[in-house]
C-alpha cells in the first residue's frame, strides 16, 4: 500500500522534490539515449539546468528536448551548438521545446545541413513564418514531406522554406504544401 504524507510534511518536501525527481528521470532518459556518461553527462545535466534558468522553459522541458536531440543522433557537442537555437524557436513561437527539436533536427537531416547550421534554419523558419500566411508548426509539417527530396536535389533550405511561404499565402499549408512541392520537384 502507498504511504500517505500529511499536509505540512508534504509542503516541506513539496514541489521542489517532485521537480527534481522528474528532472532526474528525464536526464536518465537522455543518458540512455545518448550513451553519454561521467563528466560529459554531468555537463549535460548542468546545461539543462542553465537553459532552464536562462529561458522561459523548465530544466525538465529542456531535458525532453535533449532526449529528442539524442534520438536524432546528436551528442552533447551538437546540443551545445544547436540547442539554443531550438529553445529560441520554441520561445519565439510558443511551441514546446520537444516539438521544436523535432522540426529542427529532422529538417537539418532532411536538407543535408550540419548541426552548425541550426541557427540558420531557425532564422529561415522564423522569417518565413513572419512574412507569410503560415507558422513554424505548419512549415515544419510541410518540410516533413518535402525536405528529403529538396535536400537530395540540392535545393537550399532557404529556397525550399521560401517556396512553402509562397504556397501558404495561396492557402496551401502543412502536409498539403509539402506534398505539392515534393511533386513539383520530382516531376
């Protein structure tokens, strides 16, 4: 049976204890996914805490994003290089860091861009979202369908994202825009 803890005792250990446990669980997941250990893992933990202090997101949300980065094959050096761009994208457009990570890591890979180009991709997404009738989530969705083909044909991320912005202005968005652009490129 589960032990119950009375009100005052609960308040004393309270929220901070629960937050730490959740954060530690999430960091254990990051460790398992990335295979990073020892000193590097301690640095990753500190990085998540620092990002949690420096941004609108909690360290636990940053840890979730780091898990996604790890699943995309990012090591800690990649996270240090591209993580800030992902978190900035999240904050600027009010989307979960986990979702922003998916958009950035997936499309860097699809468009054959190195992690060092994360901020470039984020800036292109932000510019297109600001200058056309679409948002970053729609652009991310569109890129899922066209990014790999555009990357294979050597189209730049900028041209691909701008084309999706133009399509959005014609009210062709999301998967429909990605599929349409992919069909144009392959035909």
